[in-house]
């Protein structure tokens, strides 16, 4: 046993006071004379011995009461195994999980309310001279400073729910970044959370050996939950009044089947589709919603689920743009290709722009979803480099080689993109013998394909090199030789033809397949702009070039919220950086003055939707073999648990109780303990 304030032990000298009082009894006796005391002497001796016993017992109880009082002030305790830093200043970092899962209701309200209370209890377990850091999921800058207890309690009361979701290692690293600057102080880490499984990365967390790690698990009730994880549209280019198909990915995070979950699609405030779905336990399934009747412009879309009681993830926002016209850039070698121009001029939705390969405006390349190269004998180094950048940023490139093409220049363009390039001309007549009907270009194009279809005839063609990248043939020649290939290159696509659009090479330009082939390639092209972003995960967005200046700032706004992102102009695009400024899900308009440049959708992180928690054994396994790691279940004695973990078992309360018991014993002795009286008969003479 040790003492926090051993100086108070000098107070034990006061035990001499009751001893002296009892030793020197300063009571005056009154003499009474009797004629004969022969018969009283024996009785007096018997009563005197019993009175002396009573006085000694009272003396003992008074001395014990005084001794226990002195010990209570000295604060005795039984040291714990971790107690090696008594008397030094403590620096305590307390993390309060304020993610959406902490809105789950328990007996004390929400888990976030309980976490606030427990954080204050932890602070109360330390002395007034100790300092505290408050950390939440937001990782705000003012959380990187130390507070006294009163300031800490005020900051705890201000904690609100956050859409952010960090893993445990990120949280500990953030806490240790501050604690590492406090040299000579005793550092401790406390983490108050429900400890969902997604809080862990699968690897044991790492902490400094000198830092104590304490996990306070708040018990939550497991609840069923269904959420929309993602959405995507089948068409890359959206036309006014066209029919659209939306794929919705639903995730059931519960251990029981979800039956008939209502789902509703709203676009620009109007209901476009409804549905009801059943999902097996712990299953993910894709469902299709069809809608039409959209006008040109940006579309504010929202999917709503009716899934109670967990409702923080019942909404999913996304945006897309319906084009009034689709620009197509036609790059030629001097004379526009009559077949390609005539094709795109037949549909007013397409807006073809023909340009000589030496006059291409590189700064505006990103504005064209599709670039078609035709009849260019030699591709310049500058154009080749700009086209590679264009494809890598999501553009679609369609290449028809020229008659007498410069093979090395085509190789320098196509080989880095993982697409095949023309090697040599093969002068033999042949015929396309296969179509890839599973490719999106031809899929759902034909109602029924005849057994012996009339396919393009070939007089001569370029032999294409073997591609090492992911790709497939749209049209094949005998011997599985590629006639028209589809290849993915980072964010974009490259289509390469084995023939120019000339009659002496093939009849492709006159064939019935030419129109649906070119239109499908155009409609599937375009920059794959994200339909949505995730708060806390996507901190930047890439857009086609947008001009801005100090007088024409780009602002992201929704309702009363306005955010000014960091804008950086890059080659062929504009990059927006949000830096954790977006906190609320919804559809935000990106404006330059009064004009809307784009509409961006932000959703909460779906990691919080999985309400599965680790137990104590799982927590200990994830926190490794750190000897300082303790796992505490929240309860009414959390403050005492923290005190016992830091100092050991304190005994001052026991001393107070024993002191009160001693005083009570003294009162009982004085009140009820009396010497036995004996009746004596004395004869009268």
C-alpha cells in the first residue's frame, strides 16, 4: 500500500490527544462520609473494573476514528501494474466517435450522448493540472491543442454528428502526432466508440510503447439496415426525351432477409420510377430502374429508401447532364471524310466539327466526347501527345488509318495506349466473318441476327499488331484477325479500324452496319464523369476546362451553404479540391457568378451502414499485444475504472467508512454499555 499525500501521515501524532485525556482523568470527586463502608467496598471494586473496560473501548474507537480520518487525507492506494508515473503531469488524448452509426439509440439516448458523458468522466478521473486533447472524426485543426478540464468539457458539449469515417489506425496516428510533442509528460489515449468492424483495416494497430491505449466500447443494439451502395447509367451520353436505364446496387447489411423494401427515384423534384425489392441477408443485388422524358440540362437525382429505424443512409444523390447536342471532332488530313460527315449530319443531336490535323485546338480537346481520326498519313508528335492525354482523361478516340499511312507515327500514338497499330497492308480479298454481340457497341442493337448475315467485304486491309492491353474485337476477319477493335486505355477508350474509309479497301462506308456502328460508338463515348462523390473519401473532382479568375470565382453551393474550392488548371481539365469542406450530403451547384457550370452530388460514406460490432476479444485481437492496451466496457463505474487503471485501487473511501463505523461504535458504547448493578442489603443497626 502507498499514499498519494504521505505528508498527512504526520497527523497520526494527534492520536495522543484522546489517550492523554483518558490517561489523566481531570474529573473532581465529591467525598461522601459513611459511618460504615464495610459492606460497600466489595461492590465498588466490581463496578470500577467494568467502568475501566468501557473507557478503554471508547478510547480505542476514538483513536481508530481519528486514525482513519488521517489516512483518508493521505489517500492510500494499492498500486496497479501500470502505475509507475504517479505525481507527473498527464497529457490525455480522448477520441469521441461522432460518425453516423453513433446515432443508434440505447438506454441512455444515442451512443453519441453516452460518449459525451463518458468523455467527461474520463477527464474527471485526472487531476486539475492535467491537460486534455479532444479529437473527433472531423480531424479539425483546433483539435490539435491541449485544454484544461473545464475547456475540455465545453468542447465535448459542442460535438455534433459527422459524415466522416476514419479507421482506427488513422485515429491513433492523429492522437500520437500531438502526444509526441509533449516530452516528459505521461501520455494516454482513450477511444470512445461503438467499434464497428469497418473501423479496422485487418491489421493490428500500432502504438508507441510509452503510450497507454484504452478502448471504451459503447454497447449498441444490432439493427437491420438496407442501403444504396452505388448507381450507374447504361448510357454514357444522355439525349433529351430518350429512355434511360439506371442500375441501383442495394446492400442488405443485416443477418435477416429484407422483404419488399420501397424505393423511389426523384429527378428534379419529379418522381420518375418506383420499385419494391427483397434482398437476402448480407447480400448485394443490382436492380434496374427505367425512366424517360428528361429535358436538356443538369439533372438533380435522388433515390429514397423507406428503411427504419436506421435512416441516415436512406437517401442517395447523383447528378448527370442531358446534352442538347453532342460535339464530335473530326480530324482529317486535309479533306474532310465525306462518309463520316454525312453520317453525323443526318442526326441533329450530333454537332460535327471538321478540322485539319495541323489546326487542332488542343485546349478544347476535352470538350469533345469523341475524336475521329481519318485519312491522316502522318500523325505529328504534338498531336500524338495531346491525344494520349485526352484518352487518359476519359476521352474516346476512333482511328481510321490513311492509305499509305506512316506506320511509326501511328505506332507512337497507339502503342502507349495499349491499342494495336497498323503494321503492313495485306492485299487479299476477304470478308468479316464474326461480330462480337456481347460488346456494348453491338449489344441490344439487333432484334434478331440471321444465321448468314451480310457482312462487309474486304479488298485489302492493314494487319494490326497484337495488343497486350485489355481489349476485344468488335469485328473479326478469318483467322481471328481484328478488323475493328475496342481497347480500354486508363480512363478512356480507343477504337482502331484495319481499313480506311475508302472504296478500294472495303465497302464498310456503304454497309448497313456503318450507321449503327458509328452512332453506338458515339453514344457510348464521352468523359466518364462521376455521378456522385463520397464525403470524406473524394476530396477532389476533375471537370472539363473551366475558366475562372479572382473576379469570377467558382463556388459550390447547396441551400444556404457555400464552399469555395481550390481550383487548379491542368492540361485539358480543371481540378477542384474541397479539403473536407463538404459535410452534408446532397446535390451541389458549381457556379461561376450566376451561371451553373456543373452539378456535383455528395453522399455519406456507406462504411457506417454496416452495424456489425466487435466484441472484447475481437478488440484485443485487433489492438495487438501492446501491454498497455486495456478494453473497458462503458458502465456506471467508468471513472473508478480509469482511476484504478492509472493509480491502482484507492482506499480513501474505505477509510472514511471505517472512520464513521468507529464513531458509531463510540456512540453505541456511551449510550448502551453500562456496568452491571448489584443489589446489596445492609442491616440497620
